[in-house]
C-alpha cells in the first residue's frame, strides 16, 4: 500500500442496524448491544482499518435526552468499546457529527447552545483518551467551526469532514449550505487540522471530482470517506463492494489524500475490498 495512506473504517450506522436488527439511534447500542459495537469495530480492523471511529456520531444532548440515557455514559462508553476492539491494533477517533437542526437564523439552534453540546461530547469523550477527534458529515461550515473551536481546546489531532450534495460540474462541489472545498480549506486552516475533506455524500463517482477540488485548493492532508451510493429499497447499497474498492481507491492517487474509508452502506467487506485494491497501488 502507498505508505502515506491510512485506512479508516466503514459505516457504524447501517452496519449496526444490520447486526442488531434494531432500528433507531445507534449510539444506544453502546449500552444495549456493546458486544455488537465491539464486534463491528473488530471486523473493520481485521479488514484493514488503521483507524476506527467511536460509535458516538449523534450522541449529543438534544438527541440523547429524550431517551433513558445520558451523554456522559454513551460517549465515554463509545470510546471505551472502540479501544476494547482496537487492542492497540488501530487508533480510535472520537466521532462527532452535526446537531440535528440548523443554526439561527435558518433554524432554532443558538450558537452558544451548539458550543455547549459539542463541548459536552468532547469533554466526556476525551476522558477516555482517544487518539484524535473527527468531526464528520457536517453540512454547514459555521456549525463545523463552532465544533472546531471546542475541539482545539484539546491537544489531539483534529480531522474535519463535510458532506456534499450531488456534484454539479459547472458549479463544482458544494455542501447543502453552499460551502465549497476552497472555502472550507481556507476557513478551517486556522484550526490547524490534521486533515480535512469529505464523507458520506452521493457515493464515490460523485465525490472524486470534489476531493480533487480540495487537492487543488489546499496543502492540508485530505480525508475521503464516501458512502456506498444510495441505499436500495430491497436492502444493500447501489455500489457493490468490488466496485467500491475500485472507485474509492482512485482517491489514493489524488495529491494530498491521506485518509480513505467508507461511509453509509460500507460494511467490513467494502473496507476489505478497498484495502486489497490499495495494496496494488
Ligand atoms: Zn454516511
């Protein structure tokens, strides 16, 4: 494998739904099905992941509070379970996704509230000493920057990743809020992130041109973690694992790309196919 590429993991959400037969917020599984959470992380590492993400994506207070759990137990447990699976074979990133809803004036979330919710996840997550923090699937650069402001209070590597809408060759890659790769790179640079880039979005084919835009816009190392296409009604994903490995590995040849993995729909089988393909580069 190209020496300067690290393999991330695949999807926690879709894979844990499949493993537990349960639907609903997957962070609950840190308490309800901890062995399944460990099992999935272990499968990703066996498939070749150098990094796994804690199962804490949307374990923020507004999401957790309506259930009979609290943020501290869910977030701390998420990091503990990932480390238990890793057993030193892979690094663990504290995973934080965006809040559900939009910031004022587009929605109802006040900036200071968002700061408090991200700060709380970070405080509890960092108690379990993850190797870094990943802020991912953000669609609004302003919300991501609030999370960054809280994350840089801790002295660990920070990875920042946004989700993009369908690629438009005329306008280039854009998030739902219209943020472009060049703008994202410029506005995140002051936080000195270890890496920036994209995850989830519309699958490998739609996102390769976007990671190329990042590559042209910045010298910051890049993250490429697309989903396996859109989920199919009958189950599974649009892109099968061999095609996924083939398509996603192309990003390894884009200058600056350092972290590669999969998002929604990508099971350990997808990560294995990707690892195999990367070996041949
Ligand atoms: Zn996703």
